[in-house]
C-alpha cells in the first residue's frame, strides 16, 4: 500500500503518517550490527537500519561519518576495495547479500549515483544502453525505447535528444549527473542510492533532480545520502544521522526538525553547530 | 509507450559470471608468467651448467686463476679472473664516463630547462637509448678504433678505452632518463618552499632536490651498472677480445658476456667448455639479479617515504 | 633605500646560477653530440650503399657484395613471431596486474620478476633460449626458438607499457561500471581496453624496435650467418639484420668498407623510425583524451 504525497501531507502528525504509509510495506534493506573497517581503522560500528519498500530514506552527517562506506557495503563494492572489511549482516529483500552467488546481478538491482558525475567515455546513447546491454538486451528498437524512457525520467531527454551520439563525458556537470541517474534507472533497479548527488550540480538542476526523485519514489526504494540537511527535509520520509562511524539517531524526518531530538549531537548538527 | 520488462531478477550465476572467472584465471596465469620465466631462466642455465661446476672445478680454479683456456685438450683452464677484470674495467670506465654526464644531463633537463627544450631533449635521450648494441659495437669497431689509434698513437684501438666509451654512451641515456624521473619525483612544494626563502635555482637543486632524490639517483646508477655489466655485443666487438689482465686503458681485454657469445657456437653440447660457458651464465645471472634487486629496493624506498 | 636593490651577494648568486646552468647544458650536449656525429658518419658512409637493389636482393660473392634481403626478411619474421608470442601474454599479464591483482606479496614478486627479466643480460637470455627452447622443447635452432627467446626478453616492455596505459583510465569509470553490475571482465572489455588500446599499441611499436635490434639472444637459437634460402616456416633458420651486421664487420674478410655501414644504417633506421613512431603516437594521444 502506497499513499500519494498529497495524502501523506494531509495528515498533520508525521509519525502517524509514516506508520500509515509504511507499516504494511515490506522491509527492503535490513542492516544488522554492521561494522566496517579499513585495516586498523573502524569507519562504521554497530549500525542497525531497516528501510521499507518505496521509502525515501535520508542519511545526513558530516564528512568521515561512514556514510559512503555503508553504501559500498550495500552493493558489495567491498569486494573490489582493497583493505575493506565488512562484518554484520545486510539483507536486501530478505536475501543475505554476503551469500549471494552472483554479486553482479545483485548490483544490477541497485542503482548508484555518485557525488561527482561520471560520464563514461561512450556516447550519450551508449552510456544509458550500457546496463541493458550487460543484461542481455540486444535488439536496437528495444534499446531505443529504454534509452529514451530513462533519459526522459531523468529530465535530460529534451537537452540531449539531438546529440545522442556525442560523448557522455563532454556534457556539462549537471547534465552528466542526470545522465548518471538515467544510467542508474536503465538498470531497472529496486533500490536507488544517491550519494551527495548535488555537490557538483547547480541549484536549478538540484531542484529538477529532486522532482525526479519524488516521481521515482512510487516505483523504488531510495537511499539518499546528502550533505544538505534541508534536502533531507524536503525529500526523506525518515532520516538517520551518522557521526564518526556511529548511527546516532533515526527518526521521522519532520520530527528531527520540529520536535526535541533524542541526542544533543543531532540537534547540534541540524542547527549547524557541529560537523 | 510500453515499459520494457526485464527478465525476472535472480541472483543466480549466469554466463557472464563464469566468463569473468575464466578470464580471471587466464590473466592470472599470464601474470605469474614473469615469475615462471625468471625461475625458468635460472633452472635451465643451471641445468646445463651445474654439472660442470660440481664435477670438474674447484672455487680456486675458477676465481683464483686468470687463465681461460677451455679448448686446451690436455689441461684446460677455466680461470675467469681475467674475464672478470675485463668486464669490471670496461664497466668501471663506462661508469666514470656515464655517471657524471648523465646526472648532469638529468639535472639540466629536470631543473634547468622547460617546455619545448625539455620535451625535445627527453625524446632525443629516449631515441639514443634505443640504438641497438650491435650498432654500438660496429661504431666502436669502425669509427672509434681508428680514431683512438690516431689520437693516442697506439697499435690497437680496440681496448678498454674504446669499449668503456661505447658502453658509457650506451648506458648514459638510460641512466639520464631514470635519474630525471627521480628528480621529477621530488615534490614541487620542496622547491617552492626553498625558493620562497630566497634560494636560487642551483641552491635549490643542490641543497634540496639532490638530497631528496638521492635514492632514486643511486637506483639509476645501479641500473646503469647492471646494464654495463650485462652488455654483450658492444663489448664483444670493441674490447679487442683477448684474455688479459689490463694494466692501462689501452690494453685489450675480454668480457664475461662476450666470451659466451664468442665461444658458445663452437662448443659441443655436454662438453666441459659448454658447461663452463653456462656456469659463467649462472654467475652473470646472479650478479645482475643482485644489482637489479638492490636498485629496485632503493627506488621503492623512495616511493614509500 | 630601495629594499629590492641588487646587492653584491645577489649578483654572485646570479653568476653562479648561470655558470651551473651552462655546465649542465654542456654535459647534456656532450652526451648527445657525439652520438649525432656518429649517426651522421653512418649516413655519410653508408648512405650511398642503401638502394632499392640493396634492400631487395640476396648477398653474393661470399657476402662481400649484393644486398641484404634475406637478413631483412628474417628480421621481419623473427619480430613478427616474437610479437605473436609476447603481446598476448604481456597484455594479459598487464591486465592481471592492473585490474585484478591486489597489493600483496605475489604482486610484489611479479613486479620484481618483471624488473629482473628486463635486467638479465641478453646473453643469459640466449643461454636460456638454448637450454629451454632449442634443447628442452626441441624446437631446434629455428625462428620459433629465437622468437620465443626474444619474446621472453622483451615481455617487460609490453607489460610495463600496457599496465601504464590501463592505469591511465580513471578509476571512476571502473567503479561506475561495477556499480551497474558489470563484471570485471565486462568492464575491461567495454571501457578499459577501448580507452587504452592506443597506449598498448605504443608499447608494441616500442617492442618491435627493441626486438629488431637484438643480436645476442638469436645468435645460437635460430639466426644463422648465411643461408641462401628464405625461411619457409617457423621451424626454419633464418638470417637476421643485426647478426648480419656483426658477421660482416667481424667474421668475413674482404668486405668493402661501405657495406657494413649500409647494413648499420638500415638497422638503425628501422629501430629509430619505429621508436619515433611510438613517441609521436604517444604525444598525439596525449592531446586527444576522451575525458
């Protein structure tokens, strides 16, 4: 059961609204006692999370608080990261990702957008057709449909439809970031992860991407790591605050801003006094 | 517009997964091939040469004698002292020529030139390093030989001086480019810090850059020594190739490498002479191995610090 | 008083500076000039010999006259077979080192072996070629044995050039692909290799230039002083340009003076042209990045 935005906002109590929308939703990502180390340094310790299906889950916190490491662990990028050691259990859709037989298929179900946009040195078309091709789509007509759909949904189609053959790495920063989102969507993911996507993007593009995300929440679970506290407030249903490798607090986003929070450190960060 | 449906999602292994693992296995085998070849080189030259070393000679026969007469049918001599002296004298002279010049050139390229000059000098040095050793040997034989005879009024121009100069010119470009890399590896902030305190370019070079790059420069010198030591065709053609303990730079000598090159074709497989040449090979292999190993360790030390 | 006024110390420093610059420049020139003079001598003395006939006819009169075609052709054969052997191994090894290997003792051992493989004297490679390819694998003295020896010897050139070229592809591209669920191999084939293939080619051209000039490793493994026949297959022996130069200048009596100069000129031209091509290609690529 997914309620629309309008319904959600109609309810005055954010907590009740969340329960109304997500209590019946299955748990998409479940993180149990997750600890991540690089060699001797512990970057994340004892994190517990559960993210519901179709929820936008925000993560805020200063640099070096272990946010990016969590994302890496989620799609098993620790495999390719020398020295990274992950302990604890992560289940996606009830499936323990440490025991997944084919991590590549797992990653295909998770779309990732990086802080800095990465346009692959391929044409715009091939950038978006990359993941479907990996998935075995060969038919050109089918690829055309996928590419157009993904570019439209990433609000990029109108800008690039006449130059699908130019290099993706030569687009402007904001366009490349939307290209990256289109690429993530082309994987047809269940989960979309955005890691501080607005760092290298101008405010107008940021707002356009935020609108895109509001649309996408109907179809997928979104994990939004952001450096902008207000962005979390605009988008996220629930938000977690990370500090120095610890998950300090998880709460209904509105509650974090409007009600007394459990931990003083959260309050300090939100009000700009630390981090 | 109809949304395109993907195949139902499963995390089972598929063709791509297996291909990836096969490729990983194949490139791994290729990756360790370098180790296999190095070990193979040691095993195969030892296999051919060890019999001779174990059965026929003592340490003193080889390293205590300067007579190399392996083809004497009654009493062959396998003393390599003269050959070692030949190699050492030629390499030594080559280093005396090459070290100051290549370090000077490296300093000029890295610290005192810029832009197009720098680029073209680097290209030129790279091209010089590419000249084949047999061409160098030919140059020693046909250009340097008459030149030395005329300039110094000596009967033979194929001697330590000739080979040393040739080898020096050969080793210098390589040493220059490695030394230049070492100098460039010194972070610019060192230079900037010194220049901000009012030091001039040469003060910066001598007080800051050279001390900071000294390991890399030492590595460059060692690699040059290794190169000189192992050079074959040029020393074969330019030394005069006569077994001799050199007294002066105008004496002809014979080098370890050149001996193998000159005599391997004339020996029967399995004979003592044949085994002796492979034994020299083992000796050369081990010496260059040690030289390269220490050069590598020294240069690596720079990178780590 | 003007605080920036030139003082005595400053002028001394300036003069020393100029002096040192001059000294180092002289050293550089002394390194380069003799070689240029030598090269000009080669061109001057050998230039008149090198004609179309010289390149494409057989040696006659006990090698004291005629051309160098069998040697030229033999060198081309030797280099080609050596490339066929070493390029696949070298590129695969570089892919392993750059894309798969983690920083552990094995990788360090491989790197050490590569450094040593490049540093082992060429005559020791020749002994290895005799022991391994000629005798143990029973290739006999043949192009195959000689080329395998050359391949082992020049393997470090391909590995190092390829690895550098692979590593110049930014890590972010790989991570983007991996995050989309591409396997390592799919990432390499679709993104990394297409963007480094020209760098690899540069390395291969460099290897051609190295291989063509080598003499010692082929002397006892497959190259011969003289044969009237062109090789018919990889198990045949063959002449080679580098060995031909050695033979003409040391082993054959009564060779006219200009002949070895001509051979040296041809050999060095091949090597330097290949090398320059590699350098020019590298510079062209530097100005033509896709990111």
